[in-house]
């Protein structure tokens, strides 16, 4: 009862503060609230539709009966996903590429950012100019393919990990974060005590840069999880395919093995089987990234905004 009264008191206090705002501010808040609500609905509905369609029957999905809630609840799509050996192997490959690629990205970005954040580095301006140049210009697709071939990375798992190991955008964010968050006095005090650059990096820079490391980790993980273009160009062995290539085949090329679906109606209609399988696979491919976001969201403002607005 006391908790309810406290909530009512807080609500009345907020309402009182809102009523004291000028009319223009109240109109702005109301319009903003309606716009944000509309954006929330526009973004949420496709996600809810995909989730509902994945738990519906193929006939209901193909006939357009699914609008918001599952129709003729069925798990045939998920059974097909987890019975397909190609999908399970691709799922494992994607996890492997994401873990290795993200670890490599964070290591390379943070070491490079720390070096470029030190004002005593000779040629720091030249290095930054060269790094920035690569953000706007590249050698092109054919030279890139020839380079990968000469390095003997074609049709290997390293073709999904090594290219793009350094993201210049993330490096600039990390460098600016280090410059803004770690005072020069700390560097001077530790150097007087005989602390080397390597020890200062591991003992001070990394512990104080958890926010930007979390953001870079998420950016890199999402990029590796959704990567398919490198696999499309450099991988010929189907056992090395990531999940996104299998998903592309199902969504675009409609390569669906109808025998994976046990329901007789789905065996008759190939389109029904494809619809159920594609929605179920989309959900399975999206869940890991959605599970990571809530744990790193709190670092976004501190990590990204400091790195992008200062410096």
C-alpha cells in the first residue's frame, strides 16, 4: 500500500513538473512521444511477425493468416533447422569466426589506438593520415582477391578472420577515448616510477577503457556474425560456410530440402516449407546477438559519444 502511494506521489510530481513547462515544450514532448511510439511500432512489428511466423504452420504463413500472433502453432520450422547438418555446421562456423575475429579486432584496435594516442609518437600525424586514407579509397575487389590468393588464404577459415582485422573507425573512437579519459598526469607519474609502456597499457589503459572495449567488441561481433560477402568470394568448401551463406541460399535461392519437414501438408507445398524454414532460421540466427545487446547497452553513451565528439 505504501509503495502504491509512493508511486502515485511520484506520478503526480512528474505531472506537476510537466504542467509547469511552456506550451511549446509540452507540444514538443507530445509530438516526440507520438513519433517515437510510431517508430517503435514500425520497428517492432517486423520482428514480432518473423517470430510469430516461425511458430506458425506453413499453410498459415503462405496464406497470409499470420498478422501478429502465431496461427496453427507448430515447431516444424525449428525441427527442420536443427535437423539440417549444413545449418548446424554453419552455426558452429559462425560462432568460431565471430569469437576469433572479435578477439583479433579488439587486440589490434586497442594496441594501435594506444600507440596513436601517445603525443610522443614520431610520425603520428602521418600514420593517422594513412589510416584515414584507407577509409575512403581501396584497391578494389580484384586486387583484393589476388592478394588473398597470394597469401594462400582462399578457402580457409582465416579468410573470414584476418581481412578487416583493423577497423579504422573503431580505432579512432578508441584513440580519442584514451586521450580523453586517461590523464597525462597518470602517464607521467607511472613513468617516473619506472613503468614501461607495455605495463602501462595492460595495467592502466585496458582496465580504464572497459566502456570503449565493450562497444568495439559488440561492433566487431555483429560485423563478423553478419558477414557473408567474404565467404561468398573466398570460400568454396561448403563445410566452411558461415550461417549467413546458408540463410542467403534459403532466402534468395530457395534451396530447401522438403524432406526435412515431417508434416505431410508441408511436404506437398514446397513454398510452405520454405516459408517456415526461412523464418525459423532468421530467429535462430538473430537470437545470439539480441542476447548480447542488453549487457553492453549501458556502455554505448560513455564509449561511443566520448570517442566521437571529443578529439
